[in-house]
């Protein structure tokens, strides 16, 4: 071959490789952006929902998810990865016909698995709701069951498009899914709650099912729109299609998908077990928990909703004997309300800061993967230590801020809660705020381990923590009258603290990185505590003067942010190289260069 021809051929190959890399980076960016939008919409959704269906309704809403998540993982987890990988391999060989066969066979398989899982959930809904401690959760379980089928089929299309290096349909379908969930879920909840709390919760869950159906409808249309181009690609194939049997294709899909599904099923299964413990455990201590509306007057109001008149001269012991079924429903309602306060009111607040740390974690995986492939230990160490330090820099002030301002946060976001509900919500949020200290560290450590090809380790650490810490601790703590739902919140903090320590230990073991505890953890924590003290003092003083929650909290947040930023620069927590990981970091460096080493 002529030298010019060789150079042209090499240049064409290099350009092709560059295009692939760019496609991957652009695709990852699209999915990351969609993921952040989805997280924001998901966190926001539960705040107005709580105002519509109340804390008991939130409890019923949350009770539907563990079984749903477990069956969904069994029917669909791992399959999008398997489909995208096998489709991409076929496309890279120019075998578009094999790519199409792989997708269609996988779609049939996922439809079958999704249908089976949906039927199982429909059949188990009555049994599971009783085991959960609240038979009324059956309606939410029934409402969300069809979503398993829709999501399973939807996942096959997403895997196909990702394998074709087209991330846009997946990203748009995710955003559509969350938007419809927000609108339809709130709309259905508002309409059906007039017939009872259980129907309001079921309506909210039905919005989830509808959102999955509409997202599926959208992605099917996108697939059909792409068919003419696919037919042209198949017609233009220069290489014969691989002679692979359908059985072999299914086997290849299962080999990749099953291990992922098993690993992904651990936490939903643990959540299901944990949930069974919480409601039933709370029911045993409700009569002894101080601060609850456990009185003859409250029971009489509850009974009146069922058309039963109660003599308020009776004691609670007497009504428990005279009206055993109604008394059991009353106890169950209070237990479900406490569970709803923790999981439905407080958890969304602590989930919001994770959006920021997630965006940082997303950028870590490709960086660590690249440096690890190049055997560049120094860059792996720098990226690892920087990511953990920046994560702590973001997470610690968020955790302390939520903790010290828990009361105004709850009062502003959930103004319709009763006084007793606010009491439990505030204290629950203070405990759960500590998860914001450790969950972002888990995200970053997980990203590093994924970049090193050790993606199973974080799952194993969580599973160990769940079995050895969370489940036993939840069982013991929720049955202590003084702790009740706070015990469940404490066990959640405990498992994530264990997982964070274990993940960071594994990161240190596999990367041999030497973390500087003072600059990585101590400086951000001390600065965050100082910030928290200032914010709390400012809020307390201003509220006495203004009697306005929003003004007092807003100015307290501003004061806290200013103090924390001042501490960041005074203690030199950020280095010039750190700005590479921060959006618009070059602009920050240009304006504040004198503060950096």
C-alpha cells in the first residue's frame, strides 16, 4: 500500500476511535444530566404529596415500594447492561441484524419476567400487606404492580438504545417518567384521598404506574422512528450476520444479567424485611410512646370516621376490650403515621444534598478507569483523595445545616402537620441528617471502586451491614418505647456509617492511597460545626424578633454559608487542582486566585 494510503487509513482509525470516545463521554453526560433532573423531581414529589395524604398516607405509600423494588430487580436489573453490551458488540462488528435479534429476544424475555413478577405481586398483595402490619397497604401494592411489567419492557428498549450509543431516548424517557409521576401522582392522590387515606396513597402510586406506561409508549415510538435507518444499515451490511442461535443469545444475556440482578436484589430484600419489622415493632409500643395522640379523645375521633360513637368516659384499656378491631386499626394508623414521617417526610429532605455529591461521583468513574488502565497510580491517588475531600466539603455542612435547622425546615415544608407529627418529624430529621455525613462518602468511594472494576464490593459491604447491624438493631430499637421510630432512623444511620467506613477502607486497600484525615475530614467537619452554631444562633435570635420561619431560616442559611465559605478559604481546604472537578472552576480560580496555594 502507498505510504499516503497507510497514513490515511491510520488517521481514519484514530478518528473513529476518537468519535467513539466522544460518543461515550457525550452519552455519559446526557445520562448524568437526566439522572440529576430525575433525582430532583423525585425528591420534590414527596413534599407536596405529604400535604395531600398526610403522614399515614405517606406510610402507606412507602409500604408499597420494598416488595415492588425487589420484584422489579429480579425481573429487570442487569438486563439493560447485558442488552447494551451485546448490542454494542454486534454493532461494532457491523452485524446490525444480530443486534436487532438480541434486542427482540431480550424484550420477549423481559416481558415474560415482568409479567410473572406482576402476577406474583398481585397475588401476594393481600398476604404481604397483612405481614407489613397494615392491610390497607394492599391497595397501593395492587396499584403499583403493573408498573413492574412496564418497567421491565422499558428497560429492554433503554438497553438497546444505549447499545446503539444513543442515550437521548433513555434520558428523555427518564425525565418524562418523573414528570408524569409528579403531575399524575399528585393529581390522583388529591382526587382519591376524599374517599380515604388508603385510596389517596393508592392514587399516588397509580401515578407511578401511569408514568412508566407513558415512558414506555414514548420509547417505543422512538424505536419505530429509528426502524428505517436500521433497515438501511442491515441492507448495507458488508459482513454476513453471525450464525448464533436464539438459545445462545439468551444465554449470553443471562450470564451478564443474573449476577447483577442477584447483587442488586440484596438491598431491596433487606428493606422489605426491615419494613416488616418497623411497623409491627411500633405497634407493640404505641401505647407507651410519649408525645403520641394516644388518648380516648383521639380514639373517639378516629372511631367517628368509621361511624362509631365512643363514650369518652371510658379508658383506653376498656375500649381495647370493647372495640378490639377498631383499637387495632387505631394502633396501626399511628404506627403507619410514624413510619410515614420517617420515610415519607424526612428522607426526601436528606436525599436532596445527595444530588450534588452524585454529580461529583459521576465524574470520578471515567477518570479512575482511565488512570487505572494506564497504570498511573499517582493520578489514581490524587483523584481518589481529592474526590473524598470535596465530597466531605459538600456533605458535612449540608448534614450539620439540616440538623440544626430541622425544626424550621419541617415547619416550612410540612405546615399542615399536627403538633405531635412535627415533634416526631423534627427529631427524626435530626437523626437522619447524619446519613448526609456518610452517604455522599459512600457514593464517592463506590465510584472509585467502580472505576477500579471492583463494583461488587460496595454491595457486599452494604449487605454485611444490613444483616449484622441494621436488621438486628431495628428489631431491638423500635421496640423501646423511648426510641420507637427514632430507633429505625438510628439503625439507618448505623448501616450507612458502617458501609462508608468499609468502602473507604477498601478504597485505601486497592489504591494504596494515603488519605490526610485532617484536611479530608477534620477541617470540613469543624468548619461545618462552626457554621451550624452560627446558623442556629442567627435563626433563634431572628425568629424571636420577626416571628417568621421563612425569613429567619433564610437569613440563617445565608449566614451559615458565608461563615462556611470563609472557613474554606481560611483553612485552605480547596486547592487549585480541585477546581478541575468543579463546574466553572476556572472562573472561580480567576476571581479568587489569591486564596489558593
